[in-house]
C-alpha cells in the first residue's frame, strides 16, 4: 500500500455501498470521493459504510469530504469503520465522530459484492 494519492474502492451489495479508502484523503482526493459517491449512490439504498483501515492520513479537506458525504442527494446514512485512534481524535475534535458513527473494530465483514469498481 502506498500513501501517495488515494485509491477508492466501491462495492455495492444489497443496496449498501462499501467505500474502501487507501492512501491519503486530502484536497485532491476530496473531489474524487464525492464524485464516486454520487455515481454509486444512484443504485443503492443511500447507506454508505466507509472503511478507513488503509487510510494513511486525512487532512482538513479529507475531514470535510467525509462530512460532505451526508449532504449528497440520496445519502441516508454514513458510517465509518476501522478508524484508527489518530483519525478518531480528529473526528472527535471536529464534532464528526458521532455523526459518522465511527467504529474502530479490528475486523468487519463486508457484504458480498454485487458490483465493484476502483478509481
């Protein structure tokens, strides 16, 4: 895994979208994440699970991107999982941890993929 740039993996299963983030969530990645979420939410129930297990860093623009997911048309809920302690502290400080339903579990099961794409 590289920490240069970002990789956004999208899996749609049973109407729920799993967004897997790897690398750096910053100003450049913000637009990619929001564009990807807009595209995939059309075929979903509007529930997003954002997997942060492979996220190396997240700056202020990255935090804004995560918060902005809630404001996209068609999004009903956003939940973060595999949030490391440093990101959790930043989300807590920004008042976003509760709204984004942060989970720091070591393991989580993703629904079986019915459609997957990587940007």
